[in-house]
C-alpha cells in the first residue's frame, strides 16, 4: 500500500513543497516571537525600529 515517491504526480510534489516552506516559516515566526518576548522580559524594553534608539540603559 506504500507508493513510491517517484510515482507521485506533480501536484503532490508541489503540495509537499508548499507544506515544507509554510512549516518552516511558521517555525521562524514562532522563534522570533519567543526571542522578542524573552528580550522584553529581560530588559523591559519593547522592539524599536529606525533611528533614535539609544541602546540598553
């Protein structure tokens, strides 16, 4: 009952590739969120963008 991967149609390959990329992006966003939360808890500062950031106090 197990099919060979070479027997799978192109739609199946594209679906597997899409799921892999989507899963990677979800994990990346999750890791960045945890890192931002850890920084906020550690320093008490939020995330700043652009100029005007003096650095940690």
